[in-house]
C-alpha cells in the first residue's frame, strides 16, 4: 500500500510530466493567442468583399412628363409593385382609366433617405397631368426607387447591403433574440443554460425547435470557420465566441451578425444580411419592413433553402408563426399582436426584385467608363453604389423591338446569323438610355454596340453637307450640285467611279435633296469640291476620334465605326451643334451613401447654330420624303424626326441613325462574318428604329430658328428664288443673304394660292 502511494507521488513529481504539462499549457496559451488574433484581425479589418451595386435611373414623375400607361406598368412590375383596388400601402398601385395612384416605398437615394408617399396623377395623351403628393397638388418632381440592374462581383458572388446598428428595426432584434438567443445580453459568448433549455424544449416538442448555439457562436461559425462538423471545430467555436464577446460590445456583435447571416440564393449569387434579404423577399428597405416581414426573415435563418417562402410557403409560415409565438412568450409583443400578425399572408414578392447583371451590354459600358477612375478590386469589394442613366422602360422596349423585327427579317431559327447592335441616348444630355449588343438583349458576350467596327456607308454624308452649310457665302439648301457620273484615276492606274444606289443620275439637284435621297454622285462631288481635309475637320468637330480614311471613298462611308462611335458624332448633330460625351453613369457613392464621384454632362458648342439648323432641316426632309420616309407608316405625323440611312457595299451592313426632340438612336444590322445581308438601311435597321420609336412617348424635334436664318421661297423646278404665292414654290431656311439674285416671276391665281397653302402646310 505504502509502496503504491510512493509510486504515484513520484510519478507526479517526474520531470517528464511537468514538461508535458508545461508544453501543453504553452501550446494552449499560444493557440488562444492565435485565435484571439484571428478574431480581432478580421473583426476590425475589412470584414466583407462587397460588390458594387449598379442601379438604373429613378423614374421621374412630374407634370408634363412624357409617359404612357403600358410603359409605366412595365416599370412598376419590374420594381415588384402590386396592382390593387386601392393604393393603401407602400408597394401598391392602382390604374383607373387615365388616373394612376402609386404608393411609393421608402428608399435611400443619392440625396438621402426618401419617405414613402402617395402620388396621384392622370396620363392624358401620353403626358402626366395633375400631380398630387399625399393629397396636395405638386409642381415638383417625385422619384420612384431605382431598379437594381446588377453588380460588379468578385469570383464568389455574394450580395450584401450593410446596415448600422442604429438603423436596425427593434422588431428584428426582438425576433432574433426570442428565437435564436434568449440570454444574448447576459451570457459571455456561450450559454450553458441555453444549451440545457434547448434540449428540454426539443424533447418536449418531439422535434428540433431551438438550438443551443448563441448568436455569437453562430457568427463565429459563419464568419471564421468552415462547415466541418467535429469536436475540434466546436471547441474552437466556443473559445472564439468567448474571445469575441470579451473584446466587443453586444451591439457590435449583433450588427455584424445581422449583416453577415446567409438568407437565400438568387441563381449563382448568395444573399447575405437582413438588409439585402428584405430587398430580395419584399422589394423594400429593411427599415420599411413590418413585424410580419421581420419575423419571416428571422424564420428563414434556420434554413434558407428549407424555409424558402417562395418554394415552401407553408413551411415558412409555420416557422414565422413560431417566431411570433416565442416573441409573445418573452413579452416582446402582446398576444393580440401575435394573433393579428399570424393571420397575415407572407407578403413575399413573386420574384426577386433584382437579377444578376440583367442588362449585360449596358453593364459592359458602365464597367468601361468606371475603369477610368476605379480599380477592379475596389469595384468588387468596397460596396460602391453606381447610379446610372439606364431607362428600364426604354431598355425593355429596345430589346423587344430588336427581337421582333429580327425575327421577321431572319426568321429561320436554325440558321439565324443576322445580328444587331443598337444604342439610344437622350438628345439634351448625352445620357445612354438603352443599349443592346446582340439580337438577344440578355446575351452576355460580344457587345456589337461597343465593339462591332463596321463600315458606316451613307451615315457619313451629313458631315459632308454640314461642311458645305458652314460656308453660307457658297452654299445653301437650294444650291444646285451636280449628280452626274465621274471617275478618279489614281497614280497606280486604279479608278474610282461611284454610282447612285439605283444606277440612275440627275444632271443637278438641290443640296438638301442630295442628302435626303442619299445620292452618291452628288455627295461625292460635293465632298471633293469641299476637300477631304475639310470633311475630316468637320468629323473631328462632331466628335470622331479614330483614324480617318484619307481616300475619297470616305465620302461614301468607307470608314469603320461602332454603333457607339456613330452615336457620339450624331449626338452633336441632334444636340444642335453641342458636343457632349456619351455617359452611362451619374454618380458613384461609397457603401454609406457618401458621394465619391459625379459625372455631370459636359457640353461644348462646336457647330454654329445656323449651320446645325440647316443640316437638321435637310435630315428632316430625308425622313419626310427621302430614304427614311417609310418610318411614317408607323410613326405619327406629328412626331417630327430627322435621320439618315446607311447601306454598305454588297448589302453587308444596314444602318440607321435618327432622332426626335427627346431621343437619338443608332441601329446596325449585319453578320459577324461580314457576309451580305440583302438589307438596305431602310429595309433593315430603320425598321428596328421605327418599331422602338413608335412604342415610346416623346416630344417631336422642334428647334427655334436661330438669328440670321430666314425663310426664302424657291421654285421647285429651277431652284431660283420665287415668291410665297407662286405655284410649286417651296420655303427653305437660308443663313444670310447669299442666295443669288435670279428670281423666277409668277402670276398669282387660284393654283398659286393652292400651291402656297400646300407649301405652308409642309
């Protein structure tokens, strides 16, 4: 007996045991130090990689705004508003004849938090009238919340929107604590009593109702550790939870948990945090969620897939009701509140409010413009908010028009090879409103609107005629120019002999007719008279930056450009001679809403207003009686437009560029392999442009006549000066007085008065 005790004492006094214990203690302390460093490093550093969020423009509602009911409903559907008999709550709207009521949701904009409010108005003749806000007449502008169109994602796609503790709804905190961690404010990171209570409740219920892990442990598991199931991971979880609770306040821990928790999946993108989940499930800010909605979000925590309210509404409702019951048991809500809320539907929108990169061609342009000021890493991780110029109504209309017209032009689904690129901008600002880079608007790949470098054909011709019209002492719209055949022979013996499209030619034509009818011979002769260098200079002023063809073939469009580049120089024409860069971004803010960059429109007058006015007049003639006249089979006569068709050799490219008072559009159709399409500008691209313009309410082109420009009457046969009452006389705007002195007299009679009245109407 004595010998056995002696052996035990000697064993504990053994140097080996002391060494093992000492090493174990040192290893444990070292491990604690390591875990402590891990906890503090990530918690105090950049906790998440937040993708940049990209938003469309906000729909502006004001008296005089051009808007039709169909397009409005399309955007409200996109924003997940619900049509109802009464716009009695945020997210509801009604339409009764011409009368519209929209209960706008509260949201955050660049200007700051925007409250929910009720707007009412009428749409008469596609124009908003009689706007009231919360029952009072308003002469201001109200905006709906912007639609999220996508993001700039890192390799692992996660959507997360951060919320500060002070902005967390109290009901969410109450629901979380009642359901997930009753002793959150009392324990030190782990809760032995919670583990015991959860075991008791689960046994009593016969199923898993509560878990024993604290919110702090859940945060550690999701934030720091892998999904491995082992005692070692569980031990690390408990130690790190204690360390986290030791270093940081309950408010900091709760804020991080609420921003980190996984709550759903949108395709390949994971939804993290309650703020983003509120948008995903209810299409609203977290601050605007009701008790019913907050309880459902907490219910989803236990299993976002199992309790998915869209796929398994009954499961989700049962779990939500349990959350409300637990809140009542802990005196967070009364029994009456519990019963009233349990009777409510889930209130989940049918589809997520956003989809990842819904408009790939437009997002491609946004990324390229952002790349000038921001690093890719910042766009993928800093939570920037990008507010863009995209108009969802116009984008959807353009996609629809391209798809419908392309199916008519190239109907064989097995061999569809005809492709499209199109871009529409705001005439007054240069904002890009809609863009497609493929006949399928949602295709993410080669972006033909930005990258299809193709010969532009007759789209070059307005630059030739503008060059002439800038010289009023030599040219005016009625100046006669030769349309007779000619050829040039170069030093190597090669000849250049252009022809008109139809093979015919006239002896001479008035200058405006050469452009309106897109006469190759007249245009080439005029360009050569003016000089290629002068035409080059005009193109530079209009905004063309790439290398220009130095040969006469430039005059007939042997110059490659993308639809975006064409839109840049036609923007200057449409904007009355003001050059303005095309922009897709308005503002960029950080994750907290502080503005980092603004992209105001820049403008520089590069063309005299008189010359610009005359060119637009000639381009209007192209639409009324020239190569673009087929557009008015669908467009209303009151919609005054200006434009130009373009066709390249062997019908390889079909182009059209045109504008109204509101919108400029450039459309290209062709094949990627550069094979002939059989389409002219008017039989192809013009049809797409017309289809889109016919679907959009807008104002006609109406430019005040600038000083120095007056109307002169010309005889429509000789194009000599005539009198207002003469038969066949046409009125044309003239800059200055250098129109010659030859005057064709006429007698005034019934036919003369009839001709005058016809000309006046025109």
